[in-house]
């Protein structure tokens, strides 16, 4: 009994310490001076307490219906917050139609999924994996009340929740939990790659091969930068005080099932939202930051390696010679005008891959502030 009392006393002391520490800790962005901070919604301002609460919740399997899966199950830090799978698998074993997107620099994304132009706020998007049932991801569903109870019952969560939402009379809610998770995700930013250091003036940060690859990447000959340009290497980017939220969706010639541009029925891209034939196979161009650690590639994880990605673009579209997805993507009538094909020597191909590897930021892959606090 004495041991139980001692444990209870220590838990309360820890919770009190957490409350006092984070209540007095505002959040300040740590970014290179030339870069803008992400946009933050007025109804969910950043705070140290909210971010820390979000980090704990992000890694907590109790947020799934069967208590087996956390947000981090599909967003693994070492893989730039992807999962390394062709298509993600939900808590009930349901295979999803699309590959898990990286959360790195998602705070700068003007749209948050592969092909849904309606989702532009993390706070809204985060409800889908928690509560959605088509497909089931975390499967919390009708157990959402358990989220509220978790925040209220566990001393450390209770303290962090009170510190994160001091103006709320009853802050223990699913929506506040989602706000906290969104605040944490918003802090997962990456600007410490060799490429970033080179652009900041450190000419030794890139090798000669990586510089040659960079020159190829940003050339009109290859056209890569049209969809993967700007500070976030994506044409779907925004930031605080941005005058325009750029959004780009592109058909890259990945499929052409019927000779008329068709994509697999469960993965038609923007067409699924608009019903416009011209939107067939159009998907968002993701940021290429940390691209070397996020294989497999494309919206459905159907391309195994960077070399294969380059080969498809070099050809001007993917050729699938047999099977249910057979077709020549190069001949798709809906293919982007930038996917025209090009020729590379073996040496140039190696240089291009070297540059793509130089977009890896080891800091974001290992930083404790983004890691699982339940293990620390």
C-alpha cells in the first residue's frame, strides 16, 4: 500500500511539474532566417504545452480502436514520417489504396492529401485517420469518448492538457487532442540537409556529383523543378502571410489502362473528387525533402526505387507490359505537359540520384523532440 501511495504521489508531482514548466514555455520557431514560418490557424495557436501533449498523443496506441496502432505506426520518424509500405495498413488489417505521405514540412503544404483539395488544415485532416471507416485507419470511431477519458484520467496528460488549453473550463476533449497532435506535426520541419547548407552559402556541403545533379534537376531539359521547386520542393506550398496558396495536381503517366488514360478504379486521383475526365490520374506533387528514405514511391507505392522513378520520367511515362494494369503511360492524353521524356547518360543518372540523396536531413530523422516520449 505504501508503494502504491508513493507512486501516486510521484505521479501527481510529475504532473504538477509538467504543468508549471509548459505553462511558462511559449513556442518559438527555429528556422533559417531566410525562411518564413508555417501558417498557424487562429483557433489553434502554438504553445510548448500543446506541442508536447501532441507528441505524447501521436505515439499513443490507445488512440486506436483496438489499442494496437498510433499515428506513428504509419508515420515513422526514421523514414521521414512515412511507413515504408507500398500501401498503408490500418489497425484492423485493411489495406489502404494509397501510400503514407511524409509529415516532414507538412506545415507548409497547401493541401494535405494526395488528391483531396478540400483538406487544407491539419486539424481537419487529423480526424480522418482517427474516426474514418472507409478505409479504417486507427478505427477509434464510436469509442471517441475514450479519448476524452484518457486526457482526464492520466496525471501527465491531465497536466499537459490544462497547460495547453488554460482558457477552457473543460479542456479534455477529442478536438483539443487533435489540436495538440496538429500542433506537434506542425513543428516537424526540415531545413538541415546538405542541399540547405549549400543554398545557405556553404559550397562544401555538396559534392561535385551532387552539384551536377542539382543543375540537372533545375534544368528545363528535365523539368523536375516545375512540380518540385520552391523552398519546399513542391508546387503545393504555403506559409504564414502567403498571398497565394499554390496547389498543383499532375498526371505523371503512371498508368494508361485502356489506352485512353484510365487509372485503377480505386485510385483515380483528383477525378474521384471532381468527376472531370481531365482530372484522371492527377495527384499532388509531394515535397522531395528526405525523398531517399521514403521508398516506395508515387501515390500507390508502385515504384520501388529512385532509379525506377527516374526511368519512368526519362521514358515520358511508365510502360506496364502485362497484367491487369498493362498500358503505356507515355501515351496518356491526360499526362502533364512537363512529363515529356529525356535522355540521361549513366553518369548523369548517378549525379541526379546523388542530388536527391543530398535532400536528406538526418536531424529531423533522429531529433529527440520528434521521437517517441513513451520510450524515453
